[in-house]
C-alpha cells in the first residue's frame, strides 16, 4: 500500500514542470510580488489574470529570469524547473531562455528574413550541424507556429513585412525553434484583431500537447477558453489558483469573485 502511495506521489511530482516557493520581487523599494508560491504543470496552459499592475507579468518574467535585465529588480525565493534552481549562480540565463521561451505582447520579429528569424536561436545554440538540419528545424517550427503554408514561398522576405497576426505566429515559431519545454506568453493577443486572436488561441491549444504554456492575459474570456489552470493576482499577491472552471464559476476568495464579476479591475 505504501508503495502504491509512493508511485502516485511520484506521478504527481512528474507532472509539475515549475515549482515556485516564497517568491518576492522588489523594484528598488517597491515590493511588487509578495510571497508567491505556485506549481505549474507540464502539458497544461496556465493563465495569469488580474488587474493592471497586479504583478502577473512581473511574476511571468521571473520564470525565465527576464527581470535580470532590470538593474533595480531583486528576486528572492525559489523557482525550480525540472528539479533545478533557475537562479543558481551556475545557471546560464541564455541557456535557460532556450528552455523557457517567451512571446511578448507586441509582435517583435527581428529585422531579418522569415527564415533567419526562426533560424537565429538554433544557430546560436548550435542545434543544427548543417544547412539541411537548419532547413528542417525552420520548417518544423513554422508548422508548429501554424504559419508555414502562408510563408513557405517567401522565406527570404523580411518578417517585418507580415501582418500583425502572422508576425505573432512567426514569433511563436521562433520561440519553439530552440525546442523549449516551457512557453511563456505575455498578453500575446492584445495587439491582434479577433480573427488573428482566434488563430493564436487555437495554436496555444495545440502547443500544450508539447509544452507547458503560461499565458498572461487581460481577457478573462481568453483565459476561460485556452487554459486548464488559472492564477488570480491582486496587488502583488497570488490570491487564488486552481482549475480554470472552478476559478470562474466557484471562486473561493471574495477578491477573485469581485474581479470576475467586474467590481474590481
């Protein structure tokens, strides 16, 4: 019986991709994230929701050490990815960001060809030995970004010449080209029209077959559509975390309910 419990516990632990414990973030004297602990599961879309300035994007940026780029920012606590402390001095942030990809609010293709946008990461991380290897990675990544059919005949043209929705899917293709295990998305649809938003949402649902996806969104409807788990942030605190359906239909905290019903925001 004890063996069975051990097996169950091991299986549950295997599902956790990122474990954050007691995370505090300071910008100078400002305490932006207050004692946040959360487990993010593999092959799952986790949505971070909450009012503007509540800390959801700040916390997201802790997960691939993007906050390292801000001089006055200080992060405390533990963030463990696959059993490894990502803030350990021996961890190279560049290698970490190959494993934890990121897609930003505004599509930001490099001023390079569509091909070179996707090939950039695999090149700098040495993932392709030959041009043929690189061609395979580029095609596979553009297919995963659900944009291959639209761009396969113009790979040498600039990525900046694509429409907004295409640019964002190109950025997703670029992010997955380094074979990450986690994909962070900071409001990836906020600059897109409804049709492009629907395409990206459909893509997010496909991507979770291969990755742990964490999305920050202002849209509660989007969180309800694309995520299995939802975390509600308010004033730097993680107020509530659970199954998306439960958070939206039966929140346990009055602040969550107030936000979902539009009384705070």
